[in-house]
C-alpha cells in the first residue's frame, strides 16, 4: 500500500480510538461478543471440560475475540506495509471469517 493511502488510514484509526475515550465502541464489541452464538451448546461443551462457571464462558469468548483480532491486525499490518495486495488481504479476511465459523462448531 502506498504511503499516500496508508498514513491517512493509520491516522484515522488512531483518531477514532482517541475520540472513543469512554471506550463505548470497545464495550459494545465486548458485550456483543459475549452474546454471539449458541450459548447453551458452548456452555455444555465447556462443562464437559470441567469449566462450569460464568467466568469460564466469558473467558472463552474473550480468547476467541483475541484470536480474531490478532488475525485481522496481522493481515492489516501486512497490507499497510505493502507485503500483501488488496486481493490477498480480502482473501485473508474471508479465511479468518471462515475460521470463526468453524470455531463456533469446534467447541
């Protein structure tokens, strides 16, 4: 990606998070992550693993979100520094999304 495009994108992302100083967007993302998917199925599978507390479910969702965020962050950084093209970036996002769908059924 050219510096004429990547620098404004990075500045805009930083400005967005600075403008969200109350963490409302981050809080909304966190809350929606905890309610995504079939909670009963996941709690059933977690109980088979010996994890029966509410905190265990929340930790599972947080770790799931962390893996997704790391994948997207890595893909975006490689795009911004010019290691991959837009097409490769788009395909990596599709693969990450497909991985999320598979992870819902994995546990």
